[in-house]
C-alpha cells in the first residue's frame, strides 16, 4: 500500500477539483443532485484503493468544490438553498460511508486470501506426510511455513519430549507463559524468549518447534496460531510413522 499511498492521497484532493471544474458548463442543465452523484463515483473510485484517509479527503474535497463551482452563488464558498446544503452534507456522509465499505471489502478479500494460503500450506504438508518423504525436508518445509504464517523471525526444531518452562503455543491456539495466558492480539508474542510449539501425535510429544519473534512484535490471530499447531501436528504424525516403520524393521 505504501507504494501508492501518497499518489492516491494527492489524487483524492485534486481529482474532485478537476471533475467539478469540468462540470461547470453543465451546471445550468442538470440538477445538482445528479452532479453530486457523479462526484460520489469519484469518491468510490478513490476509496477502492483501500486508503481510508484518501477516501475521507475525496469526500471532503468533493463537497468543498461542489459548493464552490456547482451551487449558487457560483465561485464562492457559500450555499443559499437548503437542498444544496443537504446535498453537500450527504455527499460527505456517503463518501465516508463508501470508503468504510471499500476498506471492509478489501480486508475481507485479504483475509480470504490468507485463509486460502494457510489451507494450501496444511494440504501441502499433509501430502508430504502421506508421500512418506524425508522428515528432515518436511521439518524444513514446516519451519518456513510457520515463519510465514506467524510472521516471526525464525523457527528451529528440537527432537525429544523434554519439557521446558518457555512460553508455549498450546493445541487450542492460546499462548501461555508461567501458567498465564498471553493476550497475543494486544501484546504480541513474547520477544525476550523463544516460544515452544510442541510437536505431538496421539498424545505423545515427538519434539518441539522453538519460535523466535525478537526483531518486532508479532500479533498472529487465533486462526493463524491454530494453523501453526496443525502444521506441527503434521510433523508429529510423520515422526510417529517413521518411528513405527523403524520398529518393524
């Protein structure tokens, strides 16, 4: 978003001015409400970029220049007719409302895209487990997926069932530290220590992933944390299958 934020902000101020100026020849032939609808389209176009401030700027700029160019007395920041006042106010309100709807829509789209990515990651890992490939390769794959899903700095794997006192990412997606639940959405993952994600299958611990989130505060939501648990469980299933295969040799 940062790559186009400034141009969109500039356009949100300038474009309504240009459109209002272009509508000057038609202001005596069309009802002001219809001209305002054209400005609403401008606001919608700018709001579609998902920059809230730009949408607000576009709504306010449209109202200001609508008043200046398209309402009597012309070329003055003054409105004499009640209908024009109402139209100007509605232009601002509708513009802000459309902006919020556009931002909500983009967030929903981004969330759906992330969910699809998480699902693809779990499916890919499940396929790797079913194929019976190298567990080392599977662990490396899951390490990369955990780093991306949780947006953390790094992940390492440690085999064995040794218990530690490190903060833990639990099967239900909660994070606990010294028996207390960490409010991840508010405070983020602990940054001063590694976070343990147990790797288990059928109730038996096969190892653990140690998650590092030291460079910046990471706030993965509950869904992301549950995906991380599911990925770790896939590794647990693979290690369990490997152990069973060795036992039959």
